[in-house]
C-alpha cells in the first residue's frame, strides 16, 4: 500500500518533479563554486544563486536581493539573527507559540546574562493578542520575535498589528516564517517586518539543508561567523556587506537550485490557489475527525487565519501509540509528540499527555487520502471502547 504522507509541516513530500529534475540536471552540469572563478560553469552557478535571491526578495517584497542570505535552514538563520541582534542588557519579547529554533537561542542568551525574555501567551483559539505584546514592552526592549504560523496548531498570527506596534515603539520585528513562506503571502513592508527567516524544505517545496533570511536596511545584525567569501581574500576581517555578512564558505549549491525550482513552482501554481486547495482538504479532515467519538482536536474551530495543520488526540492513547498504529496498520505518516514547540503544549495542556498527533496537508494530498486518514482515526478510536 502506498504511503499516505501527512507530515508536510516537517518536510513537504513529495516535491514537484520539476524540483528533482532541475537539481539533478543543474548540479551535473554546474556543480562548482559560484563567484570564485570566471569560467562558464562558475558564472552559471552565480547567476542561479543571484536569481534565487531575486526570486525570494520579490516574493517577500524586499528591495535588495543581496540582503537575502542563505543558510542551512530556519534554525540556522534564527541563531545568526538572534545572536547578531542581541546586546547585553536587552529585553526580548516572544510567544508561547515558538519553535525551539527561537526558544533555545533566546534561552542560551538569557543563561549567558545577555538578555531578559518575556513570553506572552496565546488565547483559547491559538492566537496572540497584539495588546499583550504592547503591554510587555519595556524601555530596554530591543526586539519582538514571533512565529508567523504555528507548526502545532496552524494558527496564523496577526503580524500586521504586531509589526505596527513594533514600528511605533522603535523595536525590531523578527518573524519566523518557517511554516508560512510559500503558503501565505508575505509582504515585509506592509507587515513592518525587519527580519524574515524562512526554510526551503517546507512550503517552498525545496530540499532539506537550505533556508535563509531577509534583513531590511539599517537593521544592525552583526555577523557571527567568519571565513571564506571568495572576495577580497587579503582582508583579515570578514566582510561586513551583505550577503557576505551572514554567509561564509561554499554555499549549498544543489540546495539553492532546488529552492529556486521549488519557489518557481509555487509561484507558478499560485500561493493563494495552493493554500485554498490545502485548506479545503484540511477542513474536510477537520470535520471528519471532529465527528469521531473519543477524539479531541486543538484550536481547530475554523479554517480562517490558519494553515494546513491539525493536531488531535485519541482519548486513552498516547500520541506516540496512535502514530505507531497509523504507521504500521494504515501506512499513514504523521508527527507525534511535542513537535519541538513545548510551550504550545503547555498552553494546550497536552504537555501532560506527551503532546499530540499532527496531520499536515501538502499540495499532493488527495481527497481519497483524507478519507482514508479519517477512517483510520475512527478505527483506532473504536479500540478504546
């Protein structure tokens, strides 16, 4: 039986054929360093890298493609951004919806005595109240860090309102768009976002091992990594200008190629169109699962202002046991546990029962697969009786 893949919030799978084909053909022909030499293959790689910067800069409504920098993934970029922006004595505001890619760097900075952190809650529907952000601001508040879309409950946060509050108070606004870049339109200017962090392997339909950030003008992110750039090699210090400030060494060329092809595919399909289709499947799944006795869903009352993630539990079962049954008996791939976002589960109360089962829809799921997933959950829930 063919796998039913419902773990797209971890990594979208499968990728469009265009992504596999472009990665293979480009790397076979041009698997060399960009920007180091003047031969044809090196020039082709540099053009592809710059083309990807331009493509993503346009997608996020930035101005300067050189300020779009690449990294391993969102966690990698968040470490660079948070450590590069924080100064001793700063206060940082974040939320209970954050992934460990935000929580852990902030916690380490706090343990080192560099910053203080305030963590604001979310409401019963899974949303942060922008007024809670405003109330948490202090004289030494330097930045607000917010997860645009929760990887546990799928709620899309009011970043326009939060960004406006940050702008009014002269505070840097950092947005983790791991779950939203490629799924929800993002306009950094309209949303007053100073730094946007993204990953390639989720909604942008690229491979693992590639991500990055876009940093607006006049945002004083310090470089925290130093090494080769292929530019001004006699200089003893690492280059301050972008993109070199946040990049060193040879880029993941095959990863950038896959990100380029994935982003092109998403744009060609239409972000709004992809999102509408996925949310239609999500709503079908949500309604079907909510009708099953002994199953509880979390923050899933409406398809409005959210992404394609559904968290649930079968009463009387550990989430991990439910996931094992789904895998072994039904060939359904999903995610269970705390999803690297422990404070979300504290807010839901699911930390006490070891998290939730998470189904996350992707562009290649079908109605038939959703029906089979609902049926599988119903059969597992019937075992309790």
